[in-house]
């Protein structure tokens, strides 16, 4: 009996010992980590890089920064103990900001805070706004910008409607270092336009408002278009003539121009029927069925469009002026033969090319195909052209 009692007592002690061990931290209890030391600050556009020295403590997990990147808006940034620097970002001004830095261990205990002052350089949202340059273009405006920081920003455009109320008409998202884009669909009457820039942190620039009068443009009458067969031009094949380029359809299986199989570059010429100062040209790929043809096969990948008023009767290039050069890029970047919904939508929208304002008026166009996606013939479903006769 005594043996049984002794055994029970020993068993109870073992259980209690095990329970106590389960609550013991691997890195000890109550050991608050020490703070960082030797801080240094490098101010950046809309941000700051802070370097520091970590305490000698193998329980450290990360360093945390807490701060307000906008008045009343808190932000937190963490970085691993493997590095000795941390970047705080999201600032929309160049004011001085206080950053609270904490060392946090594996038990989620944090050190006493160390306060570091940063004073960011001009933030991208402001720099991009200051760089905006808008000018009147055919049917709308042309806007250029620089974004040296390659920041993720959006450029908003508002325009006055018929009642004078400002409405959002375009949002241009970009991370590019510089760019130019156009906005179309406006008549040639003077109206107010406003621009501002917003970044992914919610910072918003000032607003620029100015009156612009878009240049007049109209869609050209395709019934005036005629094929011009010059000696060096590529011919058609499969009974699918050039006239299909302006039949008003780009979705029918046979609604396309199919060239002969020839070495690249190959070209063809047509007459628009009138002399025009061109503003833009849209070209549609063969895309029926879309899964077989879009961004594939005979569709042009790299091409140029040239113009003249006096084509060489021998098919040469004298008197021709290059108007645009273009490369068709699949939005998704997926391998050949694979399409995303964005790819399908982009193919249906067509490839719009803007003709620079300094180009002269022309009557004849020549499309020079440099490369297709895979094959040695060219298919184009449709072309539409706008300008000022």
C-alpha cells in the first residue's frame, strides 16, 4: 500500500513538472530587448532610410517603425533582424516627421522606443504633378509627365460637362519614369480641364485647372479608300483582298486582308481618297477565333506606317515619310498561344497609334510589316483612320 502511495506522489510531481515546462519560453521570460543605437538617416523622395545598430541579443525577431505619414494616419513598417536598415515611406510632404523605432523579440516583447526625426525629399506625388504638361491634340489632349522615382501613381483628369460641372474623364496609372498619353472623344470647343496626382498611400497633389480647345478631327470615310498596286508591294492571297481592311468588320473569320507569303519586310499601299493631316490610326489583328489568332501566327508584331502625296510609280521609297512605328505587345506577357482576359479585351479594342502633330498632310499610306508573331504572311482584320481633312 505504501508503495502505491509513493508511486502516486511521484507521478503527480512529474505531471506538475511537465505542465510548468510547457509554459516556459524558449528564450526566457521577462527579458525585454534593448533598443537600437547609432541611428543614421538618409532622406529620400517621400521616404527615408534609417540605419541602426542592433543590441547583442539572439532573441531579436524584427525592428518595427511606427509613425504618421499623414496627419492622424498611422503607418507601421517592420524589417527582419537580418538587416540593419529600415525604410519608412508614404509621406506626401517635406515636413519633419517623428519615427518611433522598437526592437521586438520572439516573445513579442518590445524595447523602449527610440525616436528618430526624418525630413523626406519632394514626394513623387508632388514631383509628378509639377512635371505635368498638357497640350491640345486632335479630339482631346496630349499629356506628358516624368516620374523619376518610378512611383506607383495615378494621374486624374476632370473636364467640364455641358452644365459646367467637372467630371472625371480619365485616370492614367503608371510606374514608368516618363510617359505621354492622349485623351480622345472631345469636340473642338473650349472647356476647362483639371489635373491632379494620387499615390498608393492616399496622398493627393494640388490641382491644376486650365482651359483647352481640342483640335478638330473626324473619322475618315472608308468608302473613299482604294488599293494601290505598286511594283514592289506584296499581293493578296487566299482570296482575301486588301479591301477587307476597310469593310467595317474585324470579327468575321474571313473579314481580313491576307498577304502572300514573302520575306520580311513586306509592304502594301492604299489611297485614302483625300489629303489629310492624320491624328491617329487603329489597326485590328485577325482574332477569330481569338484563342487561335490573337497575338499569334500571321498577325503583325512590328510594323511602320508611311505616308506621301506622290508615290513612286516604280514602288520605291522616295517621297515617303514615316508617320508611326509600332510594336504589338501582349498585355499579359503570357507565352505564345496563351491569352488572358486582358489580352482578349486589348485585341478587340485594337492597336491605336497617334500620329505626331508635326507630320505633314498625306493622301497615300504604306504599311511596312517588319515581323509577324510566327509566320511569313501577314493578316490584318481592319484599319480605321482619323484626321483633319
